[in-house]
C-alpha cells in the first residue's frame, strides 16, 4: 500500500462534459453531476492583484478512475475551483504512480 493513497480531504469532482451550444457548436464545460471522492489538497501559491486574490492548490485524487479534462471543476470546502492545465502524470513505479492537478480560484 502506498502512502500516496491516503486522502485527508473530501472533494466533489465535476468531470468535463461535451455539450452543444445554442449555435450548434460542440463545446466542453464542467458537468452537472458531481462525484464525491477523497483527495489530498496542498497549497501552492496565493497572489493578490487589482482583480482580486488568486489561490492555487495541488490536487491528488484518491481512487478516482479517470483523468480530468481542462474544463473540469472541483468543489472543496464549499468553494468551486477550476483545473489549471493538464495533469502531471507520475508512473515511475506502481507505488508512486499518481496524477496531480493544479486547481485555481480567481
């Protein structure tokens, strides 16, 4: 058992969904149905500018079966966060294999 599989937080993941808008274009956006799972959330940075505060956190989902798309959303501690960029995938060994994301709230 890996130490990386111990999640101390509970998050709701809204995976990316493909929808058709009113003009007939195919677009992606966060889904409407959330999946509750355990996660590890660690602070990365917080910056303040004229537009407000931007907070970034590292997110590692425990037992979530799929990779998240760039339009996915995560709810943690009652706040909604966007996924920033693609997942960092670590697969050097079975014990340390994981996918990490950066979630951001502006």
